[in-house]
C-alpha cells in the first residue's frame, strides 16, 4: 500500500513530462484565432510569434476563396462523397440535407 502513492506521483510526472510541445504552426494558428476573436493584440505577441502569425495570414490570403453559397458547397461535397454520380434518391436526400445551409 505504501508503494501506491509514489507510483502514482511518478506516473503523473511522467505524463506531464511526455506532453508534446506545440509546433510553431500550431502556435501560429492558436495566436491567429486569438487575434481574430480579440482575445489578444499584436503587441501581446513576441517578435517570433508575430512573424509566425504574419506568415500564416499570408498563406491564408493566398488561397483562392470559395465564392459558392454554403448550400451549393454542401451539395458539391455530398455529391463527391457519394462517388460523383448519386442516384435520384441520393440527390433528393442531399437536397434536403443541404437546403438549410
């Protein structure tokens, strides 16, 4: 019984030490989201974090924007998921599923 407590403490220390570190990309994404929500300001970030967020912003802005309405995007995604040529019944189900978007 006396060995249970030290074993439990050792297990907790091992678990805490084995936690995976946040990558720069993950940190940039987290900071970007915090900035968008207004929970952080640029001045709150280190120079390295500002550079990471800037690079992420550049990458996001370089991606082509999808200008389709949400319902059309939903239909296109569902048709693709159905293999590209859904049956008439599948099309009706997709129509119902995506009509509220």
